[in-house]
């Protein structure tokens, strides 16, 4: 098996040497998350100063910049510095290329990074970019056009995401507060879900389709998902009472939501969700208004991604 670009090196006179200077492009979303990017810029500049890699830094100014920069770059590794939305844009521009996606997470949820075992500490995340290995990763598609890399879905979480995006507030606690407000008046919906050859009629609070295993912040809604199996995982959450929320939340954060009696899990290459009316849907943390019928499909080994060298499975 060929070595990844970051591991083609040898030790000489106490220093690491490369057979070829590797190029890394950092695409920074300056408004992602709630934390300052000052320490991140300092760490990136320190990597550049070592002279081991050819480092370039670009900041986005508008939606779509990250996709364009990633697509046009000739870098070996293109690093998304931001949250799931930034990762989504960068990865979108890398589909079908030989470039490897790196993630330096600093968003509100950082779902894909956490699934891949990438630390939210910038120092350790940078080590993955420098010393990790490159692995093939699947993605999902929506209605044959839009790609997603982490999770997508409809229902309560999509409604919350839609309201949150228009609330002008950021942060986990703002999201939880809004979710609680919506939940108090929320009614489960009727759906027909087609998973490959199987058809299910369900009443659900939400339905999540996962390439990766979580929404973010270790909330592992599709807890058994792999980004290398060529399949999408489906989590259908049936109606539950408010008093059950603490138990469901504990299972969600511990990666055991699939053990809940309120949850039905399945997986397949193609999933279609039929609902009674148009409304919000979400993918990779961003909400959109979509039609009654939404089709999801798995696309195997769609791009390369940098993961920790110690990570056994993704």
C-alpha cells in the first residue's frame, strides 16, 4: 500500500526530510464558530516557518469561496479551517480529485472531524495534517445533485436548524434553548421511507440519514455509521415524551442511541423520504427548504481525507 503524502519521509541527522516538498492550502472561514482564530493562525505560521511544507493560507469572504479555492488549488492537502459548513464547502470542491481533505475544526458542532477522531484542539488537529494518513471516504448525495459528508435529514432537527440559522445567535446553548422552545409545540409527522428494496410507513419526530455518525458535539444520531462502507445509515426516531429526553440524550452522547426503543436503525445504498408537505431539511449543519420527496444515495470513496495515524477505523 502506498504511503500518504504526509508519511513519505525519512529521518536524517535528527531532522525529517521529504522526497518532495508537499503543499498544504489552509482555507479559513474567519466567522466560523465563536472562538478567535488568532491562535490558529499562529500555529499555521509556525508550521510554515519550519520549511518542511509549502504552506498557503486563504480566507473566505463569501459563500462558495471555499469550494472554488479547493477546486482550483494544486495542493496535496486542502485544509478546511472552520465548522461543518466550511468542511462541506471545501470537500465539495475536492470530489473526484487526488487531493486530501484536512480538517482543523473550530465550528459549533464539528461533526465530521469528531467522527474521524480529529481533536478540536488546533495543536493536535495540525498534527493529523502533518503526520496522519490519507484514507478514502464516502459521501452522500441529495436528489442526485448536492453532496453531503456528515448527516442530513428532516423533522425536528431540520426545523430547529432552520430557525437557528435565522436567529442571528451562535453557540451550543443557544441551539439547545431554541430546540426546547420548538419541541414544546412540535408534532410528529407521517413519512414513507424507502431503503433500497424495503418500504416503511412511520410516524417520526425526525429522520436522519448519516454518512458519518453524528450531528456534532458527539451527538451520535447514526451511531454505527462508517464513512467507508459504501452505505448510508438511517435513524428514525418515533414520538417520545418529554420525560424521556434525559435518557435519550444520554444514549445520544454515549453512542448508544441505537439501543433505544424509540429508535429504528437501518442502512442502504439509496434512501427516499416521502413526506406530506414541503419544509425544512438539513445537510452538514445547514438548513434548506425542500420538497415532499427527498432522495439520498451513497457515493463510495468519493474523496481522500486525513485521519489520525492511530485511528483504526473510520
